[in-house]
């Protein structure tokens, strides 16, 4: 249809509807606000164990906003999750506890990760500190039972950097697959001390005690998130990452003791 034909059709529609076109310069009626499309299906999120509490709550929030959407979360060691993505695991979102483990995944499958939060380590001891732990140097005491993360997972890699910066040669009695494993050892009094993220101490709600590390040995760690290319539920995946970066996500991270990028 020509531009003149379209104009005539619009004029005829106004006459038929019994409407009068607004006078020149008069306020135009505002268009109704667009309603966000409802998200449906099952969104699969793989995330570092240290993010368990925050991401579980945010997943529930997204489900509340979209009743037709179910968010399945799986938490574990970032290195394991990254390897699963590389192997083709049917996932939509990956959130890791380090840039290095994220790079392992994105180098293989692509994607543009964004940092959603930062964290840092603290010394953790059972309630009452029965081992009398005071500093990182105590992790070298052979008379103490020490729990650390395995060196191939982010909390272990960061822990090694922290110990190196402090000049401490730790003597771990157990190497755990993720930070929640270390926390469990401390909760059960199976270890006298360990290195965990400060957010895990907060989440433990009094089940363990934390000892802050000096600033000169701290190595903050980033938590990047990525929508996996060709994700089965790409739109929902993008909405979840947007939630992590938005006001609700930022507030949840701060409340849990994370730092913001």
C-alpha cells in the first residue's frame, strides 16, 4: 500500500470509530507499557558451591516472577562444572568461583561472561576454636587437623596464593572437592582449621567461627556468569543472568557478604 493509501485507511478507521484526530500540538495518548514475555520450561543453572544460598534464593525469585518456569540448580566445584559444560552437559547458565575455570568453559564453547560478585577467604575454625588457631601460620602446625580445598578447584587455588603471600607452608590433612566440604569438616569438628570464603562463614550462621586475614595476603576472587551459547532456554538464561546483575541480585550478594564488581 502507498503512503497516501495508508493515510486514507487510517482516516477512514477514525471516522468509522467515531473518533476525532487530536489537534496539532495536543498531547498524544501514551502507548500501553509492554508486558515482559512469560518464561517457561526448565532452566538449568550450574554454579560454584560457594554460591549455593544466594543462587537458590534468586532462582526461587525468578520462578515466582514466571510461574511457568522451573529453575534447576546444581552446585559443586567450578572445575568440575566447567568440564561438564565442555563435555556438552545440557545446561543454560554457568557461574564459577574464578575467571580461570570460566575461561576453561568459554574457550571451548564460547560465550561472554560477566562478573556478578567477588569474594575473599577467611580462616575458619569450629565453634570455641578448640585448636587455639590464631593466624595462617597455624596451618603449618602438624599437631592440628587442617582442611583445605584441593588445588585444582578455585578455593584451593586462591588458598595457595594466600598461603604463598603469607610465607606459610600448610600441612593439610584433607583436601576437599569444594569449599562446602571444608565447611562440613569444621562443622563436624573433624578439623581444627580451614580456609573458606567469608560468605560461607556468614551462611554457617554460628556453626563455625571466622578469623579475618591481613589485607596484604588477600587475593579476592571473581564470580563470573555466562549464558551458554545455544542454551536450550536462552531467553530464560539471559533473564537469570540479568537478575544476578540487577538490584535484586546485587542486594542478595551484599546481604550474603559478597563484594560487588
